[in-house]
C-alpha cells in the first residue's frame, strides 16, 4: 500500500501510530511520504523470501524472533491484517513532528512501546508536578560534609522512581577504583544535575563476580535501602550541582569532597 503523490504532498511531515489487534499502540514515529507503510512491507518481503515461515518449527520461529526487532516481532505475532496505522497529526514541519512524537511517547510510556528509546529533547519530557518543582527550584549545593561519589543514571531515570529503583539503577556495574570507592562515605544518584537519592556505601563496594571486566558494584541490605537518613536528605537531596560542572562528561561518575 502507498499514498498517492497528491496525498503525500498534503501530509508533509506527520506522526503515525502502529496498533495491534487489541488497538493498543506499540510504535510511534514521525516521517513523511510512505514511511508508515514500510514496516508492514518489510514483513511482506520477509514472508515472500521465506514462504514456509508458517511451517517453521517452534525452535526456528523462536530463533528468528530473537534476532529480529521487537517491532517486527509484534507485527508477526499479530499478523499483517491485524495491524492498523493511524496518522495522528499531519501537515507539520520536522520540528513540530518531533514535538508531537515525543509527547505521545511520553504519554504512552517508552516501556509500553517497541521504540528503542526516546530521541527528542528528553530534558523536557513528561514529569510529575513535583519533578517540575525540583527541576526549576532546586537549591545549589553549597555545603559538602562527606566524601561523595556522584553517579548520573541518565536514561534509567523516570519521574516515579522509588528509593529501591534508585538503588538498583545506581549500584552497578561501574568502572571504578575499588579502594577509592570504598574510601568514600556516600553515593548520590544524580539526574538532570540534581541529587535524587543518597546511600551510605563506605566499605560496601565489591567486584562484580558475575562479570569478567573488573567492574564494581555496591551492595546494601534491604533494611538499609528502605531506611532514609533524614539528615543526609536535608544536606543533599534535591540539591543542584549545575554550578559545579560546566558539563557532565561521558563518564557517569564524579567525585565530590
């Protein structure tokens, strides 16, 4: 299937949705011309090249599903005839289409889609009212009473993270000097230049025994993770670090003493 040239001329850039047989959205993208049909065409081409796909053994299908993308897998599982395509917004500029695409991905949730990641302007992505307040009213960190390891969790962050989620996103697996790490008092989870959670980690760092590349992790008991130190929170939580660093390098770890 393809749009007529007159149709594509009037579409300009557009944002489209792929929906499965239960009408759940599983893919969001922006482009122009006939891009929205390409995903189904890829599967048709595959089926032509592999006419016996439906007769593949369970193991053969399982292998092919492993090496293909989540999006193609979803289309194959539902069947071509069951996939619907919605044009959500059209007659857009490239920049406008990026904004619409990002908004829909934020609304549906990247975890509910087969998109690999959010691409556009993550700094302005969906936030709770509390996160908005933290983002724009965070006080500068001016007093440091401990030796601290700052770990930027970047793409692992979302607005509704619990302390346990902060812990799991922060504790492993890092290229870090083990002796230096164990000499520090605290690890602070950082996102958007703001300290989110604080963990007491002196002598809690160990080698990742399940890896062979000398990466390290810190391990705390469930009781320790679940119990926040209000004094430490008062000192550091939701404090801004932006005035201390012009930019955050590719290394997610920084030291603060």
